[in-house]
């Protein structure tokens, strides 16, 4: 029975993860937010469900995918938490209520001082010092806009943390206002009635407007009503909210989705009220009066109307909502952490903890299964290769590193491969999470990145080269940390690590070289030149040269075991710069993911790796594992 425990534990974890594929139904006797979240809209150049629009917005506003309406309460006090779709429904349909909810995160104390907001938590006053409502901010909107305009004009390298916080908050303000003007004007009080009046008065208003332009007698009252409505709609147009109105003539062009304001302009042109315009107005009226039965009826009628011409969009929105509830990468992170803890436990007592090592290996396998499912799910939703932006590259690098780690564990059953898989998998998914805070991670690709064979093969192969280089560097970190700080690194383990690093560097050299060449072929097709010394191209070339340098130094006898490890750690710096650093330059044809906010973290990572290299250069006699290593680390050649 004991031999089945590892697989049983991993199987239960997999069942827990895949249970998220079942989107929970809305509570009986309430608003059908599940189907509301499935409604298709077009935002950021792609069709997506309202659920994704809501989650991406909350990630930018408060760095979470749910809305905590009582953030000053501890988790055990059960604060009121709304799903992203529930929050968005109130934002769009009843904004005066949503304005009182603390969903905008502000961390900078100077910015809090500008807005006159408390910087310290005070549960009695119902503030936590970090999250604030629109009502708390709007009184200082003029000061915020003035300071934000100043900060926005500064070069990014000259912005202080206060300036960066200002720019971020201004983006949040713009996003907040766009959401509230998606379905109706933000100041609407009874949108169904106001829409009905506009439809009824529009012909007379247009007639009066045309007569005024021709300087003819006209109905002043009709003109005044018409211009008052047009001014409200003009505010909506300038905010440029998501496109929630499907094309009026899908048989001609099903991609011409419209904003609400575009449909209102169509009413003024005499096209009549679009069926989606009326449907959202019905939902708005029912939601504002808390009439869930009428809301659900209007929602069901709208979805039925969409099935006539927009069944593919409905199906895609439903699949993406399922993916959002699945949360494969978040669940993979949890499984990677559990596997890592199991691998560490094995290191403390390897003779008695073989079962723990096997359990950890199975846990990594379960995490990889969930990780792979999420990766394929994203590819199907996007209809693109697995790597299209920085976010997806982080997901893919972690996936590739996990596979390489499991291969190592298959040959050297000492839990080192498990530690490599779990640590790199977890770290890259954390990086991906922070990248998701900038907006939609399934954004429409630039035209030059449109799918073709050479792009698909280039990004996959070169990213596997990134993964392998990181794996080699992390193996070297294990060697150094265990050898310098503990007595757990013996000669046999040191030799195993050296063989692992050597083999992985060979793999990394091959894939980074082939991926770079494939990138040149793709560039020749897309831009008409094979190589242009672009920063990203230079970064890829540096990775190839660095891996080649490691191999030549090892073959030529210039380095032994410790030298190989130090060079592999240097590969972490080279790869991190080529992956992230060149994007921070903001120049070149490959700057698809500018990440100014990550500069500090990149520099800290580089400093940490250089510090470890410095430790690795210290005499082995002062290492805590020096006695166990014997001559292996004192210049004695190792078989490779």
C-alpha cells in the first residue's frame, strides 16, 4: 500500500486542480452572474467574456481578481468579497454604488498625502491604508490630473517612486471611468427611460440641428435636448470603453463590434435602436431595482438573440470563462511549493525519506500536468503559438524547466531535479502573475507577430533555450549553496551536479542557437533582413555565445567543477537580461513588453548572482562541505 501513497496524493491534488473547470452556477433566486460573465465583448483587440474584462480590470486596480469590499477586516472576520463579474456588473449598471467600494490600491505615502487619504490602517474608521473608493479620490481629481500630467511628461528614467505611483493611478482612473461608461453614461439615473426618450426625440433633434446649420427656423427645445444627450455621449466616446454591441450586419462583417456610443450615434442617423442596446438597457433597469427575475430574463433573451449569428463568439467567451475559473497557473504554483517542501524534507534524511522524495516527484508531475493543460488551453483560446508576449514566455520557460528537472530526476534520484522543477516553475509563474497586473495577458499580437511557421518554431525553440540555461544556472546555485553553507554536498552529489550542468548547457547551446537562426529566418520574411543588431537579437546571440564559452572552457580545461558552476550562474544574468532587460530599453523592433517597473528587481537579481559567483570563487577550504568534497572541488578533473 505504501508504494501507492505518492501517486494517490498526486492524484488527489490533480482532482482538486481540475475541479476548477466546472464553473459554479449562480445561486437560485439571485442574479445570473455566471451567464452575464459569459457575454462576449471586444476589448484590447480581441473577443473575450465580460468575466475576463472584469478580472483584468481588478488586477490593474487592486492586484487581485476579486473585490474585497472590507479590506480592513482580517480573513477570519469574513470580509465581504465579490467576484469580478459581480463587481463589474455594479460598476457598469449601478455605478453610484460601486463608487463607494474600496477597490483602488494606492501604496505610495506621498501620493496618499496629495489625495488627503490615511496612510495607516484603522478598522474603526473602515480603512486599511491601501485600498480606497472612487468617492474618496474624486474630490482631489484636479490635483491628481495636474500632478499626473507633470509625471507623465517626465522621461521614465527620471521618475521617482511618487511619479511612478502617479502615472499608475492615472491609468487606473482612466480604466475606472471607461468601465463606468461602457453600458450607459456615467451620470445616468434611469438609463432605460433615458434611452427611450433619446430614441423618441432623436428625429426631431436631428431635424432641428440640421435646420440650425442651414440657419433656418427650428425647434429650440428639441435641439437643446438633442445636444444635451450628444454632449453626454461625447464623453463616453472620448473614454473609448470596450465594444459590447455586436455588428448590426454580421453577414457582411462580423468583426465590426461597436461601443454603446456608436450604437447611439446610429440611432441619431435613423438606424433605430440596436437589439443589444435595448437588451443592456433592460438589464440595467432590472439591476438598479434589484429585480433579479427581470434581469435574468433580459439576459437570457439577449443570449438567445446572439445565438443566431454569434454562436462562435458565445462559445469562445464560455471557454475563456471556464479557463478563468480553472486558474491552472495559480494551482500549479501551490503544487510546486508542496513538491519543493517534500524535496527539502528528503535532503534532511535521504535514507529514511525515499517515500517523501517519490511523493514530491509525483507532485511535480501533477503540477506539470495542470501547467501543461493551462498552456494548451491558452493556445486554443488565442489560436497562437505558446509564446506571444512576456507573460506567455514566463509560463513557457517554467514549463520547459519543469520537464528538464523531471528528466534529471529520472536519472539522478536525489531530489535535485524536483527542486529545480518546483523552484523554477514557481518563480516563473510568480513573474507571470506580476506581468498580468499590467493588463490583458491574451492581448492581440502586433501584425508583424502574426502566426506563421517560422515564428511558431522560433519562439518555442529559443524559449526552450532560455529554460535550459536557467536550469543549468539553478543547478549551479544548488551546488554552491549546499557546498558553501551546509555539509550536505558530498563528492558523489557534486559530480552528479557537474554532469547535470554540463548536459543541460549542451542542450541550451543547441536550442538557443537553432532558435536564434530560426528567428533570423522569420525576421527575413517579416522585415526583409536576417539580422539587424536589434537589442533582442543581440541578447539571443549573447546567450548562444555564453553557453558556447562554458563548453569551450570546460573542454579546454580552463575550468573544473567550481569554474563550471560559476559560469553557469553567470548564465542566469545573461538570460535574465536577454529575456527582460532588453525590453526595458524601450527601443528596437522587439520591444513588445516594456517593463520599467521590473528594473529594480532585475538589478537585485543580477547583484545576487554576482554575490554568489564571488562566494564560488572563495577557496574551497572555507566551504562547510570541504571535508566531504575531498579533492573533487580542489581542481581534480571530473568525468563528464
